[in-house]
C-alpha cells in the first residue's frame, strides 16, 4: 500500500514539473504575430495565424480597429482574410494579453504555392516540389506593410515567428536555431521591429518524400511480419523436433 502511494506521488510530482516547464516555455515564447503552416506531402496545407490586432494592422495593413477598447467583429476579420483560394475554418473569439487583443484565424489551401495570392500572406513567395527522392519547400518572407498604429503599447520585446510542421523526416533545414522540435517542427523568429522593417526570412527545408506516418506504419508492420515469421519458424522447429523424438522412440 505504501509503495503504491509513493509511486502515485512520484508520478504526480513528475506531471507537475512537466506542466510547470511547459508553462514557463509558453510564457517565454509568446508571439505578437505567429504564422504556423501544417504542410502535407501533396502540397496542401493548413495555416494558423495567431496575432494581435495592432500587429495585423502594422504588418499586413489589415483594416481593423487597433483600439484595445473597440469591439472586434469576427466577421470583419474573416472578411480581411477571405479569398476564393482558401477555406477559412475558424476565427476565434478575441483574447487579451498585455493590454492588446489577439485573435486566431485558421484556413486550408489545396496548394501551398497559392498562399502568395492571399492578401494577408502575400508578403511571402512559396515554392514546393519533389527532386529525386526528396521534397523541397522554400518560403521567402519580404517586406511588411509597416503601418504601425499609434499607441500600440509595444515595448520592443515583442517577437514574430514562422513555424512549420513538416509531414516527413527533415534531411536539411536552415532554421537559425538549428533545432528540429518533436522531429518535424521548425521555427524562424524575429523581433517585431525587424519584421516591421522588412528584414527577410528565407526558409529552405528538404525532407523525405514519404510521410512520417507511413514510415512508422511500414516499420510497425515489418516488425509484426518479422515476429510472425519468427513464431512460425519456432513452431515448425518444435514440431519437427517432436516428430524426430517420436520416431526415435
């Protein structure tokens, strides 16, 4: 009983520490503007934009009211992102942080290269295609609208991020941190001032032409088949040995 209680306590302590670390990381990496791109091997993608209203006005020139006390109409945000090339699946309720209102917009596109024709993402140029046994993705982020609203409340510590969730094993990338999170996530960060000034972001990623899921399932089924073959061989060997022993008797 005591040993079981001790084990439960250790598990709870580990979960608490993990949650605390995760919270600290989340607090440490809050972004004023963040683009997340979930890419598929067929070239389709889901894009999630999390941003403050002042950042959307300053960086993308969207006609939204940056006043922190103004009411945000989500239909206005949807209209600002609307394009026949994409399918908007979510416009979140606004939330507040550091006295500013933030919002999330999520949408799907059938071909990632079409995103440069969608006004809020038109600051980027996209390329995607297969070369040999690799798939190459590039994105070049250019100038911002550079129309900062008055009294946005920024103190110079704000960050901007472009994050990429790749569909297969990454063989090469040029992310500044040189790190791949959870095997397939890359981050490119700038300060808000740098992005406002139009400091370029050049993204290049080379990856396998086979998805991580497919590779995992291939390995899994290969292991299952190998185990079954080993089991059959063991049964055959035991049976043959038994028959030999019977004939000897």
